[in-house]
């Protein structure tokens, strides 16, 4: 059996055990190996303490990274063995938090999404759900009672799931989404008054880009007033057709300037 290395050298332990034979003809297993509890496990060629250390490393580093780290510690395993050790480890049991955070994230943007559940007080991950459907969240909440406050985003699906599963729970919006929505609303309002901001600025602060915009607007509108088509304007001014269309649609040059 492989054991923990000593001074950078691999160690092998030779264990002699008895093999027992069952005389009962109806027994499904005819032979049995003598067990050594606390030192060896069934179907393993590693001691318990070596398996414990391997599990601690692969839990943190998973495949190739754990293989490289364990090789430096004189514990040679393949990356496939590291993954098998990781998959055999029991999942940790996490208590149901009183304040639960619910949010979605993209597994493949615009195609696949999942839901992450965290303890809003400690930030520890509680569970990950395979999608962001209301039925999935509702089923989890019913199977894990004890949640009193749900901190979520503005999703209507999450709101309906919490209402159905925990009608007495308090639903609050998390600070990140509140600030994000406020910032987007403020920026949208500022952009809606871009022309007003551009007109209100002092003339001495006009940049070279603003003067170029003014000159191009006058050039495009002069040609359009003379009967030239948009394609002809683009050819004469050496601008793209979409740029000429944008300048031609603007009733005044200030509408083309971005808000300060």
C-alpha cells in the first residue's frame, strides 16, 4: 500500500492480511479479505492518511494543478486519478441561512444560465441550481426551510418563486442591483438632454472635435439643400453613407455632440 512520503521519498507499506472463505453455497461472495479499519479502505491501494492528504489537495486545486503540486511532494498521481479522488469526496453539508442571496449567472451568455444561492451574511456559497426558472428555485426553498429574508435582483421569476414557497419571508433588493439600476437610469436621463448640455456649455470650451462636427453638419446640409443625394454627399465629403445620414437627420449640430 502507498503511504505518505518520508524525506521526499515514496513509501510503500506491505500489509499481510488473511483471506476468508465462506462455506455457505448461497453466499454471493465466496471469499473475504480481512479488514484493517483506520489504516486501509476497501478497494484502495493507499493508506487512509495518504488518501486524506490527496483529498485535501485535489479539493483546492482539482486536476492538473494538483498533479503538479503532489509531484513536488513525492506523491505521484495522474490528473485523471485526481479527478476521481475529487468526485469521491463527500459534499459538505451547509446550514440553511436566515438571509439568503439569490442571483443568476451565465454558463454560456445568452444561451444557458444558472442560479447561485449564497449566505448573504457571510458570503459563503450555499448551492448552485441548474437554471434560473421559478419552479427550480421554489422547489429548493420548500426543501430547505428556515429562510426568513431573501436578498435578490429585480427578476420577476425569483419574486414569484419566493412568494409561492415562503409567503412570510421578507424580500429585499440587494445593494449592487439597486446602485446599478440607479446609475443606468441617471445616465439615460442625462443622455436624453445631451443637446441641452451641449448648448449650455461656454463657447470658450468648444473642442476641435466639436468644430469638426459643426463644419461637417454645415457641409452636408449645404449639399442637401442644393439637391445633392446622400450618396453624392458621401462621395464628395469622403464620409461613410451612414455618417452622412446621421448628419442629415440632425436638425441642428448640437444634437450630434455627446453630453459633457
